[in-house]
């Protein structure tokens, strides 16, 4: 019996075959949101259970203060350390990995600056895990993957956690541009988009697909038009379900009403607005998943040279890199705890958000926190702050588990998604004790 994913792939191939046979360019079909986007309706209609089907790869640069005294890893009954303490409210949704090595393809330690793609398993691989994953499940959504950055460029140069076919993929650092790419400009003052009055429901996405399908239908012959009926019917079913939800005054899972960029203007040179930029990008992340626009998102919280300055912190006159190497361990601890606050914001947002089934978005999403080293001050490879969050009942959360290599976390995620046979094995296979 074929899985829903296998059926979607066959449906997509059949659709493209039929339309190209009718004289419509394959490039046009693939270039529109039809071939991928309408499969969202089919997948959502056919889904009988939630399961894990989304992944966020989160890069936190320069490790954590762990040499000598580990100030990241929880102890005892999940007692959080100083730099992981901001995760207190979501720790039961997390798995913290201990004695974890930042390793290359062969299992050799490779922690340190440059080659940022090591964080997502890129050393020795042509493509990083997020790219492989997008290739495996990306055709089920309009955007195979998204790369959202927070000050991910600068003195660090053109480095990135993501590599595709040996080439660096740069991240979108402008939250306004990222939002508008997905949802279009809201038309607010200054062209920033995303005011508190803007809304985008799934109805708008359905309307886009219907319009494209109708336009394509007019270009086909009468015999070929009938072959689109099944796809149009799938879109109609989703539309009917959305209307019923609205008639019942049920809140839409897909709405930009809470995305607010008021009083924010992006500046690539202003390194003091990290918090606002990070939270806007994470708000966009949640919306993109809620609206089924993608299932794979990569987020880069800074770059490996760590230039951000946080005005609200005690050590607010030096950037993150100087906090790490300035000889003041308290500065390093404070800044790294601040980054954990941003991670906690993302996890809490996913937990509070609802999907189209009315369930927590976190239950169907895996958040993989990775880094490029263990202790940033000495550029070590061991004891890296690697963490997994989400996954609902599929994951045995709220514990500390040994993981010899950080790359094995990616193998675990691939297994949970059911795509182990389609994604390169980066580590030593799924980690024992993670999967419920």
C-alpha cells in the first residue's frame, strides 16, 4: 500500500505529464505554485494523523562555555545550567545531548571557525542535511525550504550553515523581505509589511492555486481538462473545510494578524537590533509552517564571528565574539544565555500555535539546535550544545541523552520523518533513546 507521500509524488508526476502532453511547458508548470502547492491540499485532506513532518534546523554559533565546568548541559533531574536556564519553560519538550562531538563525515572532530556548514553536517558532504531533507519532502509544499538569517553575514564573510552541491547558500537577513516573499506586501506605511492589522488566511493560498489552475485549464484541450478534475476537487475540499471553520468562528491556523513590524526598519549595518530581528524571523517561521508553505526551515542566529551587541544586557558594550574571548566568563555566559532566550521564544511560539488540525504545531515539528564547536573560547569539538525539541509523542523528550556525534541527530530526524532511505546518513544512525 502506497504512503500519502508516494501518492502525492505520483499525482504530481501524472499532472505534469498530462499538462506537458497538452503542450504546456514543463518549466511553466514546475515554476508555478501549482505542481507543488496544490499537493498541500491533497496531503492535508488525506492526512489521518499528525506525526512529525516538519523540521527547523537552528544554528547557534560558537558553542557554549563548557570547558572545565559545563555551563550548558542540564544535570540531575533536568536542572538547567546558566546558559540553558532560559529554556526552563520548555525543557520538558527538549532532549539535551551530552558528550557530543562536532564531527566531519568520518567522525573526526572539526569544531572551530569557518566551514559553518559543519553545524548541519556539511563537512565531507556535498549538501547539508537541510538541503537533503528539502529534496526528500520539499515537493509537498510551495517552498521546498527557507533560509532565514539574523545578522548571519558580516566579518564572518559569506559563510553559511547551508551548503547545496558544494555551494554556500546565503540566508535572508531582512525580516521584512522574508515575510513579503512568502505572503506579499501588506501595504503598511513605509513598505515594511506585517502590521498588526494584516491577515493572510489559508483561503488566500487556496485562491492563488485556484486562479492558476483555472488559467492553466483554459490553455488545455477539452480532453485534458477532465484530467485536472481530481486536483480541482482536492482544492475545493480544502476550501469547503476552511469555510466551515470560519462559519464556526474557529480561529484560522494560518493568519498573519500577529505579525507586527511596526516601528521597525531593517538596517544591515545596525548590529544592536538582534532581538527584534530574531523574533520577527521566528514569527515568520511559525506562520510559514502553519500555512503549509514549507516543511523545512533553516535559521542562523548570527554568524561564526558573532558581531551582535545586545543593549539590554549587562555586558552591553561588547559584541558576542569579544564576550567569548575577552577573558570574562560571565560575559560569555550572559550572551549565550541570551541566545537560549531566542531559542525558547521559537519553541514557545511553536507550542502555542495551532495547525489545521487544532493541535500544537510543536507536536509535528522538530527543532534541531546545532553549532559549529563545543566551547567557543577554545574552539573545541567536544561537548557541543546540541539539542532537539518538539516531535510530540513520537519523541522521548525531557531528558539528557548521549550522542557521540552531532550528525547522528540528523539521522534521527530523518528516521522520525520516514525518509531515512531518501536522505544521506550523516552520523551513525538514529540515536538510542530518542524515538518513542
